[in-house]
């Protein structure tokens, strides 16, 4: 890996597979009584969130703390940016405190890339505007691989508000990197401009009609997993669809659509990056079904972000050479606790 993680395109297939393999080891920690390991002892991580977040922010905080890093949370409201300080001055001020990593969520696309030009520490993109969210794509890939095995040739359908979704952009890149077949579905008003050229270049399918795709009559055939995206009404300034009900009828994962999917593939997976608008893009019956892996995604988030922090902050640095030892066994951690 490079020094930063700004875009899913920064990662080769080998990089992604290394991260997911490390995440598998890290995931074992969540089943232990004592979860903390000394992997990043002495490192300092700043989580700087300019937008609200539950899953991403808390999982980065847990990931850092479980690896013994000093983890500090900052928000725009509690920082000098609320007094008018520029993003550049704020980033450089934090960097001057000799921190090791800056995890940033910002409402402006490209903000994380810009910050990476100003600071010496590692920068991790935790979501920038409608651009990308690379660690979300990694945890989604981890969840899929845990259930489906190798993703080569697997068909993943991404449905919903593509125009405003950074999750969609990162997932298309990561899933294609791992060899999956991808179809994206949205109403014409929520299909990003220029997606036709992008889909032709990267080999993913697009559709405005959800039902034929779910029935396996789309370009890539039978479906292995469906990812429903949140309708981001806070980013919408106009009428992208007539009513919430009409959106659900056309593009929601309703109980009937779930039954159609299960009838064709009992092992089909249902994903959602959260937070969910139940009853809008996904029915409660689908969100809580046996096919749903929504909570698996949340659990994977901690392990994957631990893996990302490990690869960025441990790597080949001799000062943390001891971090390369495998995580302690269950018996060892219990002994340390005593």
C-alpha cells in the first residue's frame, strides 16, 4: 500500500487481498474476552469528522483502541473550523502535533486528496462528499467473501441513489478489482452523468429496470448479492422522484422482490451500508431476513479498519517490528489480563 488510502483505485488486487486476509485475523479479536493487542502502541490517530457518522467513526475509534493506538475524535463543531479556520490550516495544525494518521470524513469531494498534499501523516478517506468511501467498499468485499468465497464471477447488484453515493463508486472499483460482475440500477434521475462511458471502460452493467435484473434476466445473469443504497435526501435539492411510495414501488427491495430473489437463489445476500430508510429503499422483511448481512457488515467494519491501520502504520517500520508477531492467543490474552 501507499502512504495514504484516498481512493479504492489506489489498491491493486494484491493490496485488497492482503487487507482482507489481515482483516480475517483481526476479526478473531472480536470473539475474545480480551480484545486489545499492542500492534500500534505509541501511534496517534485523529478521527476528524466534518459530517455525522455512527458506524464509520465508532469503528475507526474501536479499531485504533483495540490495537493500542492513542485515538482522538474531533468534529467540525468542536474545532476551529467552526470559527472560520480553513481546512488547510486545520489539517496542518493537527499534523504539526506529530500525529501518525488522520482519518477524515468531509462533505466536499476531493477534500481528503487535498489534505494528503498538505500533511506528513497518513490520510485515510472515511468518505468525501459524493466521491468515495474506500474502507466501506473493503468491508463490503470482506462480508461478501466470507459468505460467497472467491468473488471471481460472482454477480453483485447495487441499487438506489447512485448520484449521491460515494459507497457505490468505491464498491464498483473494489468489486471489479476482485473479479466480480457488477450491475448498477437506479432511476434515470439518480443515475450519475457520464456513467455510460465509465461502465463501458470498466465493464459493469447499468439498468433503469430493477425487476428483470433481480430475476436474472440482466446482462450478468443470476444474482448472488444485492446491495441497497440509502436515498440521501439531505443531498437532494430538487425532486429526483415523485413520491417516496413511487420510489419504493420502482426501486425498493420489497418483500415480494426478496421472495423472487430467494426463489432463484436461497443463498442470495442482502447488503446495506446504513443507515437504512426502512420502508423506502428496503422493507423491514428484507432488512431482517435470513439473507441480510447488514450486521455482518458492521462487524466487518472494525476488522477491516484495523487491517487498514495496520498496513498503513505498521508495515515495514522497524520501530513497530514487534507488531508483526501474530496476535496473542486466547490463552495468552487471558494470562495478560490476570
